[in-house]
C-alpha cells in the first residue's frame, strides 16, 4: 500500500494576522484505504472574516469529504459545496461578516494518484525530476493580463505591475462559484515527486527558485522542503509580503511505507494546522 509523508509551514509575512489555513485528513476510508486529503484556503475579508472563512472552508471540506462515499470527483465537489455553504450560513447569521471568503485547493492522494478541486489563485504544484509544473488553474486576473501581454496589447512589464493582477475571478464566498478547476482523471505519483499546495504568498519566489529549493531538499523529506520554502520567502523581507503557507506531500520510499502515512509530527490520524514558524 502506498504511503505519503506531509508537512505544512506558514508565515504571516508583513501582515499583522494570519488568514491562511491548511488541514490534513487521513482517517479510515473503506473506499480508499491509506488515502490522504490535504486542503488549503487563503482567506479574505479582513482580520476576523478572512481567518474565519479559511478555517471554516477547510474544516467543512474535510468533514464533508469524510462523510461522503462514491466516486472521488463527486466527493470533492460535495466537499467544496459544503465549504461554500458553511460560509453562506455564517454570513446569513452575521451580516457583519459579509464579504468574507477564501480560495480553496483540496487534493486527495491514493493508490490511483492525486485528484483535486480548486477555486481561486492558490497554486497546486508538481515537482518531478527537477522541474516544477502548475497543475491547477489560476482564477486571478494574472493569466488574463499575461495573455494581453502575449498578444501585444500591453507590455510584459505592465502585466506584471498591474494592480489588478491579484484580483480574483472566482472564490468561495457563499454565493455561486464562478470558476471551478476539477482534475479530469487521477494523476499518477512517481517516486521522488512532491505535490505542493500553497497560498499565493509563496509566489514572491520565482518559479525557478521554488524549483531549486525543492530539488535541494527533496531527499531530506517533506518537513525540510516546507521549512526551506518558507525560510526563502522570509529571507526576501518583502515589505508587502502576504501570508504564505506551504503544504508539501511526497510518496514515501517503499522501505518507509510500512510506517504508514505520517505528518511532520508522525501523527497519522488527526487533522493538522501548523502555526507560524
């Protein structure tokens, strides 16, 4: 049976509060024994609203996924729907929280590979054989601006500096979700692969730098990779640094698989949210 190692690390950056949440679930699942679910959300809506929205989205997603059975893609959509409904119910009960919401990327890891659902601009990355690839769609305005630059309508510099670049075209807010990215089929995981879920604060680092860091620490495990990425973000000392959260997951080598699924503390069962390091 396949086994996965995972770790999560986060930093507030230059912000006074933390609006990111990351949770794991590796409970008993008769439909997919040994499976792991990772979910990450980047909240919005101010100090109270953003933090509440991201935590509520992750907790509702995990609970709904665990309570469902059937095809995995249906469970992912049901879990996303539950996360969205939880935010809607909270805003209905407390209109002062209107405007809160979050991005969300939820990933399942199992014998068939990984599957995901995502809304917003929190990247899901695959590291394989020394290269990084983005797996999910970016629901911010950044891809649209980059397309305009590629067509010659604006310059590349204008696209990079446009203040609308990080505006979201889709988010989990309790209203209808405009854009949803759902994997079409399981993606097989190979030995040496890392799957990285992150909030967009990680993108202070260039893609090639993320690639270099993961390659340098890959042999040391998920904890080392997550730690190194967050240290690199903090080392830049960007005065506008957003919250940054990294979840690193890798397929354990066969000789380590007998130990079971493990997180950074070795606990194979409880959901985990790491505090600032």
